[in-house]
């Protein structure tokens, strides 16, 4: 009795892994290159703890209160006063040369206003083009001002009890922070969580296109598909890539949430499911491009052109609301767009599962809508290969 033959999906699955075992290039595409990308991107955007960021102080008051504030700012771990002067232009020169990330302006009569029971305003001008540094030094200066204001408020209360002066209802010191220059979105959680899936899905799409085109280029379509269906052959061939690249995305997720400490506010399992569905969707596009282009170079060019700009068109870095119709169509044609919406909902916003179901439906729609065109294109490619071989 002959041994039972494996199902078409299992046969194609084994065949693809056997090819990967023989091909160092495909091994690199599946394991080496993704590892390099995950590590390099994580390393680039991993922030160190910045300390003693330079601050310039313009002290127009020259009073005990203003000098106490300068000392309080300099005592923080994040800020270091590199210049305390009454010369506005000297502080601005330091700021323009990026030798100070913030200017603290203490107006004249600050102490007099406090002694009269009023509220004095302190101005912070911070350089938001250096997003992390500018905002960190702003928070440090605000903390120092609030700390000193609390002490001054306590002194007011003591004076009231001693009957020296009426206590004011206002805070002794108020802060007005002014952001200068255009902010750069360069913080770790936002960029790494966007860039990892952006580069990995592009790499996965190209790898799957190459895997399909390899069969046609070598004239082995019949050997690949065999007696089974085209759908089973495609599933067996592409499942290894879908699973491996989903695993790499999960590694990146584990790095940010488990090691770097960026807590996932919603469902990790829903994010993982969405990642898998995103790669299934791009597998459908890989079949579409490979079948329509007819040769590897054109298919890879089409896939790269389609998926390469995902980061710009997915309404992540740049808003696409109100953009031209072309941008709107491209945005909604990208599986990456639906995935990133779900990731933002589940990772940062803590949305309910019901709120993210439309994104799951969008990801499911891609392979469903593309199924018939993909099967027809693959059947046509198989026929052409058979005719050429004959």
C-alpha cells in the first residue's frame, strides 16, 4: 500500500522550506535582514536619559527671588543654567546657536508683585525643533518654578497667621511656556512602533513577490502547483513568510512594551492578530503584482512603489484629512493604514475591541476582494509557463 500523500498546502509548505534551507539569500531575507532592521531601528530611537541640558536665564529682576529661581533651575537633574544675564541678545545668541534649549525670562518687578500678594509670570521659550530635549528642559524648568512658587505660597500663609499681610488667592509664580520653531516628532514610542511594521511589511512583500516569481522564471509552475489547486499552492508557499514576518513584528512589539516599558493600553492579542492579517493582505498583493507584472523586476518595482511610501500615506506621520482624492485612495488601499489605526487605538488610546473591529474588517477585506483576480492571474501565468515550456 502506498504511503498517504500530503495535502497540497502541506506539500507546498515543505517545498518552500526546503528551498529556503538551500538558499542563503532567502534565509537572509527571512531571518538576517529583519533582525538587522529590528535591532538598528530600536537602537537608533532608544533614548538615553539626558541630564544638564543647557538653559539661559534673562534676569530682569535681579532680586533674591529671581536668584533663588536660577539656583532652583540649576539644581534640577535635567537643566543646567549656562548663562544668567540681563542682556536679552546674549541669551538669544546662545539659543540660536542651539547652545541652550530654553530661555527663561524673569520680568522686572517679579519680587515686588509677589510681595504685593499678586501673581508674577515667568516665561519659558523652548526649542521644540529638538522635541525630546526641548520638552524635557521645559518640564524641568516648570517643575523648579512650581516648587519655588509652593514655598512662596507657604510663606504667605505663615505671614497671614502672624498677621503681617493678607494672603493672596493666586499662585505667587505662574508659567507661560512658548514653543519656538517647528516640532520634530522624534520620540521613541511613536516612531519605532510606526517604522518597524513599515519596513518589515515592505521587506515581506518583496520576499513574497520573489518567491512567486522564482517559480515562473524557472519554468516550474507545474512542479510547484502539481495536482492541487492554485489556492493551496499559494497558501503553502506564502504561509512561511507570513508567519516569520509576523513573528518579527511581535519581537519589535515585545522590545517596546516589554523591555522599553511602553505599556500597551489595550489588547496585545488584537494587535498580534492585526499584524498577521496585515501580512496576509500583503501576500494577496504579492500574488497580484507577481501575476500581473509577469517578471520579477517589474513585479518588485510595482510592489516597492505601492508599499514604499506607506509611512507617508498612512495618516501616521502626516495627516491625510482633506488631502486630494489620489492621496485618499492610496491611503485606504494600504493594509498598513488599517493596521496602524488599530495599533494606535490599542497601544496608546486603550480603545475597546469593538472600536477596532472596523480595522479588522478592512484588513480581512483585502485578501477577500483580491482572491479571484489573484487566482485568475496565477492560472494564466501557469498556462503561459506551460505553453513556453512546450
